């Protein structure tokens, strides 16, 4: 059993989110109480071709452990080779395989959620990765199925368990659903009850009440929080506090939230990311929009963030926003 599930622990994972859950963002989530983290997904073939951007993406700090690196691909050999390289160079606590991504560029490679249409091959890929890194646990992340007529989570769960995966995260939506609509928690609950390995439930968790309800209604061994953490990484702190004391702490003030965003930006710019080597912050605008979502007046801020190029612009947007609300 992976150590973070032992003794009735109920780990909260930060869901991997490409372009958002970078090393700096993860550090903040960890400080707020996220228990287990996974890197953004990286293509196995490109990793073995030494694509420097991908090696930046899979970097993590010691404080972020237990830490998984997530890979995707459809070729058992290259997936195994990528896993071996990652283990040799980075010694992650686990390798996670992505069988859930619905993006066209991933589906055309027959990878991500496309593999849910071919459970046999999905099993071969999983087995190849497990055998390639015998001393490192391998976990798997899936969706419930391709569409409502092909819900395969249970079948796939049994396959990956037999191939040696040590945990299964299930995003309770189908590929066709994308990120819309309700997550199918009854399916997640059913698979969690069937399998011997821990099942991590995922989909629309945005409050401590939701965590408590799912804990009561399912035998999930842990939960994974995605978009709710993007705009409000303090969600981990809030949930942990609620579970311990039954109350949610005061939310950070708007100036505190802006200070966090500006500090985050400075830290990103100080890292050797390829994008960060340019002082222009345009590439970070989607991150700013995600981080300000849910703030009072966030629609208006979004417009202003569209014009941010330099850190001084960002500071001006923050000051104007605080001034507007008398903060
Ligand atoms: C922008 C974005 C990027 C994502 N990138 C990944 C990824 O790299 N790997 C992965 O397994 N899932 C990825 N996901 C899916 C999330 O990990 C998660 O399964 C999904 O958002 C559902 O959880 P939520 O309802 O809490 O957001 C991504 C989701 C979003 C919104």
C-alpha cells in the first residue's frame, strides 16, 4: 500500500492541470495542505528525445513529495523508456499514467482517453511501465469511459490492478463530456468498492462539505481537486481546517490574494523556464485569469489582465482593483 494511504489517511491530491500546476503553483498548494501532487502530463516520446521544455515541466522540489510524474503515450516501449529515464534522473515517488486526456492532439496519437477504447492495449502500456520501474510505484488516471455508452472504468480498473498499478484516480466524466456537467460519482463509488487498490475520486470537488459527503458515501481512499484549486489554492487549507475543527478559516483578503499572485509571478520569472527568460508576461495571462477567478469584479479584471505585459502592469491592475473596492 502506498504510504500516503496507510493508517486511514485520506490524502487530498492536487489534480495535474497542464499549463497551470507548475512547480511554483504546486509549492503554494503544498504549503496550504495538498498532500500528494502530480506534474502536468508530458509526452513519453518527447521526453526520451530530451525535449528541454518537458524536462522543465517534470521538475519538482523535495518539499513537494510525495510527487508523481505523469506521462502519456500509446507505445509500451517508449512509455517504459520514459519511465526509466524519469526514475533514474528524478526519483519521483511514483509514475502516473494519463489515460484521461480528451484533447485532440493527444487523441490523434491514440493516447490519453483514446486508450479507454482499447483496454487491452491500455493494460499492455501499464504493464510495460510497471515492469520498467520495479522499485517505483506506478499509478493510473482515467475517465469513466469514452462516452455514456461505453463506461469502462470498472473493466479498466481491474486490468490496471492486475498489471501492477498501485492506485487509480478516476475523473468521473467521459471523454465526450469534456469538463462539462456532473461527475459520475456512482461509477467512481462502484469501482472503489470493487478494487483492492486505492481509488482516488475526482470531479467538481469544491468544498469541505463535498469531501465529507464523498467520504461518507464511497470507499474512495482519497480525493483529487482540480479547477477549484486553480482560482483558490487555499481550498486545501480550508478543507483540512474544516475536517479538524468543523469551521472554515477566514478567506485571504483581496490584497493578500494579489500579493500571492505577484509573488508567484516573481518566482516563475526567476526560474529557468524557457518562457520566463523573456520579461514579457503575455504567456502568463491564462494563469492570471485563473488565479483571479471568483474575486469580486473578476470579469472586469480579466479585461485589464489582457493588457499585462510586465510585472509593473500586473501591480497596477492589482492596485486599481484594491482601490476600486476600498481595500
Ligand atoms: C486546464 C486543465 C489542464 C489539465 N491537464 C491535465 C493533465 O495534464 N493531466 C491530467 O491527468 N488531467 C488534466 N486535467 C484534468 C484534471 O486533472 C481533472 O481531472 C479535471 O479537471 C476534473 O477535476 P475538477 O472537476 O476538480 O477540475 C486538466 C484539466 C484542466 C482544466
